[in-house]
């Protein structure tokens, strides 16, 4: 559910529960919501798609103990941008806070987390806007260099940040310029981390070996839960383009199994490898944010992790930052040896 006002009140307290895939964010966020009277705003770029449930670890409706927002917003393959997510997430936050409850943003898609919580602006047009369509048509006619020259004339500061061959980004900068928004200014805002709410950023740290083992077990559990059948049903419904997108980990690897009789064990191994790599990318993104206060949940229950977060919220004492830990989560013994 993402209804309600899209207004932003800087006095609203928002809690962000962040971490890589398989770190236990959803369970901890649910426990936290139950304790604090909160509701979850998902910040997962794949959970926005309807029907992509098992492979995105989307909690089944029958198992949700509290309301979830910003899931099932679009059909697979339908254009869905960070700008659209920002609008939906802020409407959800306004709705939750307006009812006197606590918004808890939970996820590992860094771009979505920052779009929801930070002082970012996007062009008003959506991905299929007429302006973008016209710019794309023009780029096909005149080429990348001419489009970049045009940007340099209109907005030289933004043009200096974009390689002439990056047509997609050039088009985006031209679209923003037409709406009075500077790509360069947005890029500056990207590096300036300032939340539009009273946000507490909490990260869940899991030792690398444990995290990778959880990823392997979770992929096996998804296959056992019927992920292959889910992919087959989505293909039959005409959503192939959405399943083969680069970010559709767990789906794109299984399409050849169904369409080309590729071996299932090899596909499962590819899903595990891609998920491990994705977890590393998530950690790289998150560890760059100094606002995140990290809680080590390696070997702890969701209840223990929730209690640690509650203690952090009450004490206002900064927890360990990921920059002090091994990448992407060295062992506890390694950390003790470094002290």
C-alpha cells in the first residue's frame, strides 16, 4: 500500500533497517515494527514487481504480521524508476506517520533507500515520458556526440560529468535541464547525505562466511519452494523481458532451464554466485554511508538483533561502523585479532 499524502515532515522519525541480502532484514524489521508500533516500507527494487515472490524473498501475505508498503507496484518488465519509487515510498511514510505509527524502511537496494529518505530530486517525467522518447529518437538520428554537444551548450557543468559516449545519461541530463533540474546538482546531492526525515540508519552485519552460507541455503529453499514453477508461470504470462533483466537474479538463470533444457544444478550454482556478488555490491554501497550504525547479528536470533537495535535507539551510542569490519564481513575472530 502506498497511498496518502506525499508531503515530507522533517520531524517524522523514520527507522531504516539495512543490510545485504540474506542478512535477516525482513525478520528483524518485523520484530522492530511489532515492538514500536510500526509498519514496513520495502526498499527492494525487485519486490516492487507483482508475481516475483519466491525469488525476491517477498513475505507471503499469510505470514506478514504487520502491514507492508511498496511491494507489488508494477508488472515484471514494466518501467519502474527510482523516481517512481521515491514518490510511492514518501506517500507510504506520510500515510504511516500520519496515523501515528512508525515508518520502518527495510531493504538493501541503496538507490531506493536514498531516494526514499534523502534530499534527492528527480525529473517529473517517468521513464516513458514524451520528452525522453523524443530525445531518444533524436539521439538515434544525430548520434551521441551531437547530443553531448547540445548538453554542453545548455548545461556545461553537467556535461563535464558525463562521457560523450554515455548517451543514456546525456539524455537524462537533457531531460532534467528541460525541467529546470541540474544533473550536476543532483550528482552533488548524491554525495551529500542529508535525510529529509529524522532518520535513524541501522545496518545488520553478518560475518562473511555465515552470510554466504545463508545465501546458499536460501537459494536451495527457494528452489524447494517452487521458484522454477514461478518462473514458468511468469513466462507463460508474457513477462519474459522482466525475467531476463540483469537485476533479476534467480529468474534470468532459470529461463534457459525452461526454454533450452539447460541443467538445473548449473543454474542454481549461477544463482548462488550472482547473489554472493550482489551482496558484496550492496555492502560496498552501504559501507560508504557514515550515518549507518551497525549491529552485528552474526549467530543471533531476530529477537536478539531487535533488542540490540532497541538498545541502540535508546542509548544513542554509535555502534560499530562497517568500515571497521572486514569486507564484506570478516569473521569475529579476525576482528578480535585486529584490536
